[in-house]
C-alpha cells in the first residue's frame, strides 16, 4: 500500500513569548508533543513553551509543504496574524 502523496501538513504554533513558529509534519499532534517535551522538538522552543497550534494547512506534498513553509516564514508578524485570523493575503497561494 502506497502513502497518499499529499499527507504533509504545515502548522504554526504560538509560543509562550507570543512568537510564532512555523513547521511541517505528517502528524501535527505528535510534532506538537515533541516540541512540548523538548527532546525531539525544535531548538526554537528552548527557553519558551509551545502554547498551541494556531494555524494549519493539510493536503500538501512534502515539496509543497516546504515551499509554503518558506513563504510563511517570509511574512511579517502582521501578515502571519492575518493569515491565522483567516484573512487571505494578496498573492498567497494555499495549496
């Protein structure tokens, strides 16, 4: 049985210092727990706690998830907050 090619997800986590962390995974719940526990999580969360997933997109291939992650990381904080609030940004392509 082959895996579906579009099982990757993009996510944004709000941290305890109100910053936003963007990443990709195939399992958001597992990845959040890894960030929260600290052993396999991103170094980003050393010194700050992940509070919760505030945004996610499903249906990506690994390649499209990585591209979308790069796009979001280039956004300003204001643009990320608008995305989270559901306000589509001009030029944003939701895969």
